[in-house]
C-alpha cells in the first residue's frame, strides 16, 4: 500500500494499531448540543449528574474548549466482539449475560496506550511541536457527532454510531491536536431507513423517537452506572442481563450482516463468552471480586452492584429452590445486597404463584 499524505499515514498507522475506523474533523460548536441539553433538562440522564455539570456542558457545546489551539480531531473506532443474536441464549436459565464490550479487558486500559503511540508516530512525521489531548469515553465530548463529521458513520435509531461496513460494535476515541490535518470528508448518509428493529427489541422501551436513550429505563444504566437499588420495572424486564445489554445491537441488520465478530487481540474474549453461573457468584468475596475483575469493565459496578445484578437476574430466572440461596444473604455485609435479596425472594414467590 502506497501511503502519501500525513493524513494517509496516520490512518494507516491507526489500522496497524487495531483501529478499524479512522477519520478527521475539526473542533467547534456541536449542532446536536440543543438536543443534548433538552435530554439533560428532561432528566433522561438519570443519576449521571456529572453530565449536567456547567463546565462539562459548555465543553460539549463547544469542543474548542477541550484544547485551546486544537485545529483537528482524529476520531477512531476500535472493535470489540460482536455478540450476535442467538435464540438459544434468549431462553432464561441459570446463566447470566454480560454485554460483549465487557467480555475482555477494560478498554480504558487498552486504547489510551494505542492513542499515545499514534501521537508519537505523528510527532515523528512532523516538525511542529505537538499539543494534544486523548479521550476514550472519558471526556465531556459529544463524540458521536464528531464521528459523523469525520465520516465514520451515522447515529442509528438506538443512538449508537453505525458504520455500513463494521456495524456498531466498536469503541470511539479521539485525539485533539494542534495540527491542521483537515481535508474533505465524505459523510455517510443515514441508512436506518424505515427499520425499527432496535426500538421494538428493547426490553424496557427506553429508545426515544429522537434517537436518544432514557437512561432511567435502560438496562445498561441500571446495571452499570446506577449505584442504588435497581428500578423495579427495568429489573423485571432485564431478564438474565447482569452487566449491560446488547439487545438493540444484536438485532441491527448492519451488525447481523457486517459486524466483525472478532475483537481486537488485546480485548480477548473469555471461554464462557460472557455467560456466568448466577448461583455460583452469590458468595463472591470482595477480594475475589477485585482479583477477578481488576482488568475488566465489570469492576465499575463494584461488588455490591455486581451482586445486586446477579440477584436481580435470579429473581427473573430462579425457582423456589433459589429462595434458600437468597435467604442466606439476609446477613450480608452490604445493605444493597440484603435489600435486593429480600425483593428477589418476594418476586420469585409471586412469579411461582402466578405460574
């Protein structure tokens, strides 16, 4: 492959580092910010109060505030394993399900190092002293708009960025840099058309008509970001999901046809493919949790949140025999676990009577 311009060299290097998507745009005022502000004002961000901080809002409105002097934003997509729809796994059983982005190593630990390598490569190919900032789902940025402007895809009805050749199973990351790398960008038009499979498939109907998500009703929010008791309705609809949810991505035609089901090598997939035995997890200690998940995104939920999710899944899938296991948690050291276990016992008894 002949690589000529600096932009081409950057994209080529990005592909060598494992990024399947690479594009360049400019920082500036976000056209989608008014919609984001309306989403915040309506309380759709649930308990994620950090999203509503004035300074964070201002940076999302105007990304030039991220790095004064930045002339370009390199936007990248890094693939993770695509969990496609499997009807056999849709049947609730003693196994819990984990969103596929969390099957391997924590992307917060993997991708930033690759971004630094890419910046070093850029510095080697320019005489200008670089200033930069890197982000991987960590900064106050409307990154999906930046990705659209960089020609990486369109925002689908499920609010995910969709690429016609790679689907939506990838992490977005950005490099704000004081180097003028701007070039004409061929935007990718919206190809969702009249399809609404993601909307129909969402167990909690949390996908809004304007392609945003009501976090309060989202299984991913309730099992990851929420630090308290799970919303009762969402908990009942969550089935066996114990960390995140892939349902809207699983049914997307662009994923079914084009997603690469092989994750990047350093986001390896465990043997159990995201399936865990629910009952065996009930007695996990703090030491065991920290050791097993120290390199995993699951550590974000903390042990008490993880156990809350496990118990909730058992409330949806367990039998009368499960109650005995849950009753043993009435003396658990975490109040959230004790509370959730009591609720789960009540739900199982009610479900058994109804059945």
